[in-house]
C-alpha cells in the first residue's frame, strides 16, 4: 500500500504514513469481502486476494517509477 500511496500523495513520509495507515486496513477489508463473494459457499483467503490484486498494481507502480 505505501507504494500506491506514494504515487497518490507524493514522497512526504508523514502523508504516506497517514494515508497508508488509513488505506491499508480498508484494502484488507475490501479483499476479505471480495474473497467471500468470489466463490460462494466457500471463501478465498484474504492473503490470496491481496496477492492477486496487489502484485499487478505493484508491477505497474514500479514500471511507472522506472519509466519502463
């Protein structure tokens, strides 16, 4: 989450920390809800949903920063 937040709010560590502290738990709750909705009667673990959503986002952020 800090990498995404850094793109949104800039490099000021105080802002990054504050916004990460707010968006991180919100992302985990959203991933939990999504994991419960994807395969009803069973559930997909929240860590799997976070990895599936977070990995492509991290790749995009890294590519954007490096200019590739």
